[in-house]
C-alpha cells in the first residue's frame, strides 16, 4: 500500500482530493485572510479557481446523510501509520450503516469499531487514499491516537463520502466559532470564508447554501446591536448565496430592518433587487413564508423612498414583467398582488383590530346591537360631518333599519323633472368640518330600491346566517353622507405606493385578465372601501377593466356569486365608491351590454337595483342608458305601467332618446306584423345565406305560425339570434354546420323557452354556451355532434333537462 501523509496524491487515476484537502485546510478558520475579501464576489473568485484547479474532474455529488460502508480502525501513533497501512496483515473490516449528524459520525449498530460516535471536533485530518494492488477506495480520518478508514465500493462513492464528511466537519466548526463571536472584523472574514466554501463545494444540495444562511441568521438574531456598517458588510458578504436561494425567515427580518432604517443604501438596489426578483418569480405560497412577503413589501417601500420615488418602483415592476408583451414568469403577478393586498390591509389594521368593540357583519344582519353587552368603544379616526353644536347624546348607535325614524328628511332642492328616481343623485352637499367618532357610532342603513321585493330580499330575516352585502354595511345615511378615514402619514404613503402598483399592473394587457380575476372577490377590508382616497385610486383599475373588450376581464366587474356585491355595484351611483355622476357606471354597463350580458337576467338586475341611476343618466343624454331603457321596454322587463310611462317620458326628453324610442316603436310594429298569425309552418333557407338574408326574409311577411326553421349549411352567425327570438311559435331549429356560437345560444335560452328540437352539429359552440341550454326545459332532442362539448357539461345538461330523450354527442369528449 502506498500512502502519502498529506502532500502527495493517491493513485494516478484517482481524483486528487489530497490537494483539494490542502487548499481548503491551509485557510485557518479564524486566521488571516487576504484584503481582497472586502468585495464578496471578488473574494469568492480565487477560492473557486483553486477548487477547479484541484478538482479537475468537475464531478458533482449529492450530500450524504447516511449510508453503508466498510470501517477499519487502527489505534497507533501517527509516526507508524505508513508502515501499518501497507502491512499485509491488515485484514479486519466491519460493515456499518453510518449517519452523518450535525456534530458526529455515528453507526446504526454501535458495536465494534463504531461503538462510540466519532465527533467532528476530534477529527484532525481527512484525506483520500487509493491502493496500488487492489481496487480498494478509502477515506482516512485521523483522530488522536489512531485512524479510521472508510472503504467504499467505488471511487465515486469514496469521493462522495469524502466531500460530505469534509462539509459536515467545516460547518460544525463554523457553527461553533460564529456562535460566540468576539471580534466582528474577524467574524466578517469568517463569514466570507463560509460563503466561499459553500460556493466552491462540489456538493449539490439545497442545504449546502441554506446551512450557511441559517448560521448567519442565527448570528444576527443573537447580536441585534450591530452598527449599520456591520449590517451592510454582512449583507454584501452573503449576497452570492442569495442569488439562487430564498433567505430564511430570521434573515428576512434582518433585511426588513435594513430597508426601514437605510432605504437609500446602495445595498438595497445592488443586493436586494436580485433577491426580491427571485422571490417574485419562484415563490409559490406566501402563506408558508410570510416573512418573504414582508421583505418584498419593505423593499418596494425602500425604492419608493429614493429621489425618483415611484419612477424607480415603476421600472422595477416593468423589469419583473419583461420587455415583451407576455410575461414569461406566471408567478410574478399573483405574488405582486399578494404583496399589495397585504400592504393595503396593514394600512387599516388599526381600524380592523378595533372591530372587537363593534358589531360583526353577521351581527349587523341579526340585529345584535346591544351596547351594554360590549366593551367601551375604541376610538377610530373616522371623519364625518357633524352639526354646528352637537350634543354628546346625538351619537347614533350602529343599527340596521331600512327606514330609520331618526333620519331627518333631505332638504328640498330645486324642482326636478317629473320622472321619479329611485336612488339619490350622485351630487353631494359640502360637508361641515370633520370630527372624530367611534367605530360603533357609524349609522349604517340598507340600500333602498324601487323594487320592494328586492328590498325585502336585502333585509332578510333577523336570524339569517348569510352576511349582508358590502353596500349594506357601508352605505351611510344622508346625515352622514361622507365617510373617510384619516391614516397616519406613514400608512398614507404605503397606501399610495401599493395602490399605484395595482394601477401599473392593470396597464399590462397580458396581466389584466388574471388581475381582474384576483380582484373580483373584492379582497379589501370594508374600512378601505369606506376610504375615499383608496377608492379614488382604485377607480383607475376598475376603469381599465371596463375598457377591456375581453369578456374574461370585464365580466369580473360583476359579483363573484349571486347575493354578493361586485365592483359594478360599488362604483355605480348610490354605491360607496362612486364619486362621479355615473360616468364609470355607464362605461361598465356599455361594455357588459356589448358582450354576452345582453340578457333578460342582466336587464332585470338593473331594473331592480339601478333603475334610478339609469333613468338619470338617460335624462342627461347618455346613449348607453337610453339603449338600456329601450331594451327594458322591448323585452317587457318592467311590469308596472306607471314605471313604463316614466321611462317613456325620460326617453322623450332628449333627442337621442326620442330617436331610439321611435325606432323601438317601429320595431314593435314590425314585430307585431311578423308575429301575426299566418304564414308557413316550415321554412328552409338556401345554403350560404347570411344574417342579412335571414333578416330580410323575416321582415317580408308574417311568420307567427313558423314552427320549423332550417338554417343548415348557411353562413349565419350568433347575430341572427336577434331575429330568431322574434318567432313565438318556433319549436324546431336546425343550425347544422353554421357559425352560430355561444353568444347566440345564451340569447336563445332567454327567449325561446318553447323550443323542443335543436341541432348544433358541427357548430363552434362550447361549454360556455351549452350550459345556458339548461334553462330550456322543453328540449326533447339535442344534437351536439362534433362540438366542443365536455363530459361534465353533458352530465349537467342531462340532469337539468328532464324531457331530453334524443341526444347526439358523437365525436365529442362526452362520446
């Protein structure tokens, strides 16, 4: 056996890790280091080059935590080691399953050579050995009074054991040394050496970079009285480790503290920027690591404190999106939105915490308003107008009453047109000087609608379990017609910063659909929605949604489910967030009516909840609202004759309304002529006919008796549904191989309830339109051959259409 104590290598064909051991061990743990270590990245370079020079093979290994290996222990003075290792009488090897713990090398069977654990602190020397005359691959561990030999099956396993043991030994020493630091200048050098060791190790494992970070974070947590310069030196030293790893929680707190105390430090820009970028690109759940979110939040606030302010933040957001039209990182937007929501929530946290002394939403619904059952109210910085000399007893407890008797009637104003408006006008009188009130002194009333049934639905039973709508909780009486919140200066800056980030996010076309979906449930506290500054800032985002022609975007303006309020309700006249005369409301209605929401259901909801604002805007000449009122008349949405006359009077009060009302009357006359009894019962259009051809044909006579219409192999589209819904007797409709789509199906399902046979073979309909057929209870035959029908939708249709007997789903997913 040929063994060289520490200078030479092993066999010529083996990895020369003896040299690697020397270049690592020659750096004392607390010894002198070169002055070049002032720069972390430059300091890591020489060590890395030495490693690459010593480890010419470039092999990478996984960190071992346990494994099976042959063990031989020789107890003797080190001076005779060479002779004993080459002796032919050395034959005894024991198999052991060794575990590499944080402090020692232990065996699963503590007998024989490994009866006691071998502490890393007792290992004096660690080298690779290779044998000349036998394929034995050994690692030598020298300890006082003897040597431990570990024999692996091949050279790769031997090298893996060597590097793993070396790493465990080094980390153990660094953990002990940095646990009780004495001189911080020396500690900084040791931190740099620790970082270099992690960067140059041939081991590839997450713990290789995380272990040094945890050691340093523990060091910082136990020594909180460091100077700012020490902070920056440590951050610069560990920066290379953060390029591909998230900082641990304690280190995040340290970074947050630095961002708050020195936001203008160059460390924030040069070191923290790539760290935050990696967090936003790769983090999957801030709920599991909330301190990463808090660090990202503090970093953005630090950018906002720079001279350029929000321009720097804007450039940062743009860098996260990328220069192309599509962001390549799908996690960036959800993570940014999560940071914004948490930051905005923190601005109102003081107000939210005071809810302990004010009724919950469920208590508001159930009428639990007994003040003697509550603690004394905590003051909130809420602003409201007050009388010139308000007595202390004029404070009104929080109540829910559709018509509170204590409310004074509004002061009479100038004579208005004879059209009654169901909702108050958006214009508000100037408020008196603000005063501080308590959270339990805000008068809340339910929104009153012109439809009494809808008002009854909103009020609900006293013992109901469902929560009232946001509008129910936030609408204030005319005596308290303005409600705002006075935030501290710092919270106000935070709110402005992250509200502006939401506005930036809404400017990216590829992010807008996902952003609209994330904000559709209104994930903000009701205190924020009662804050005029916040709702004014967020109005830009809602406007961007309302201007987007994509249905997946503007449909998020509506509530996420029935019975809940959406942005459409909050920013409509009478809503808590409306600060204009209905311009945003009109644009929202316009975009929704231009898509698939031109249905009776949507019009009915407008008639029940927003008829007053619609009539007011129509009276002011808004063309969208004029069209809405005309459609309400055309589809017989309004049953009350007096209300119909009021709508007609509103339409006739403007030129655009009068013109559209006259066109409606002409269409009604044509419709009556079209639906007059007579004409054929069956009709087939020639192939390649268009929507215009169908409209021209139906306008040429009476088709009140038409029961069977075939449009197969024509060029009609969903636009022809406007003509089809005028046929009252239609029972069979053939749309085979046409371009009739989902929008047309939705309109048919609203108006042709008597349809019995429908052929959609080879049409571009999808689940979105086919699901609307569930309301056509008379359907008994449905052909969906060669459509985009899915199995789930097919099962849903079968469950909801009891009369459906003849179904064709060939060449679909449901087949």
